[in-house]
């Protein structure tokens, strides 16, 4: 069964030796502390890895006013975006993200990005555990945990997040590099390239 926000918060409280809560509207100190850090911690962990449950594809539309200089086209970053992973099927397509826009010389902008996944039912159980442990570490100072206990939380978190990333990375196959990208990477010219692959191939992130 998928864990809810309350379930994850209660796991964090359990590690802290605190009583469980029954609602996000609970007015107890422990509830206020743990629910306050939930969203910021969730977003922080989502940004750190291209999770399968928090990755999207989108084809963006050009913004009418182009960049002042340096790039030819401008596209608005999706409102739920936490991190752009790649555009146009290539890690080597030259672009920059500035002030909520993607600036590029490409006439099209097909992006893969990490989005702000708020549905905890989509999380993996390993991610749930890592999130709870990260929250426990952050809240431990409020609940007067010892230095050794805080260090234990940190160690447990590192193990949990590594396992979560490993499991997540085993789902599906790696897109790899096409031959042109491989040669550019070896020659050190990758950062000067624009659209290497041209098209967004099926099965390619």
C-alpha cells in the first residue's frame, strides 16, 4: 500500500521517538514541526535524482520576445519544473535556464524534466524511507536529539537514498549516447554543439 503524507511524517516522528499524528492540521508542536519541513525536504530530494515517478516530457512553445543576445529562442520553463534534465533528446544540446526560461538556438524545445511530484502514492517505498529519515535529521535539533543520534540519522539517510536511487535506476534501460555525441564528448567539443541528434527518438530520455 502506498504511503500517504501522514504516513511519511509519522515514520519521521517514530525515528524521533515522538507520538504519531492523525492529521496535517494537528496543532501539536511535533505536527507543526514535521509537516512544515515535509514539502521543502520532498522537493530537495526530488531535485537530486531523475526519479521515474517524478519525470515528465513536454514540447514547449516559443516565447514571442527572443533573448536580447546570446541565443535565438526562448521557451518558458513548465510551472511544475524542479530541474531540466535535457532538451531535444540530447545532453549536449546547448541551452541555459535563466529567470524561468530556457534559452537556446534550437527551433524546437522538447524537454525531459523533474517535476514537483506531490502525490506521495507515486513514490517508491525506498524514497518514502529516505524522505522520512531526511526529515528526522532536520527535525532532530528541535527534539533535542544527541549528536550521536543525529549522526546515526545522517548515516541511515545516506544508505536509504543510495538504495532508492539504485532501485530507481534499474527500471528501464539507459538511453546511452549516439555515435556523434560520443565523439564530441571525447574531443571536448560537446559544449559547443547545438542539436546533435536532431529528433527525439522513441525510448530516449
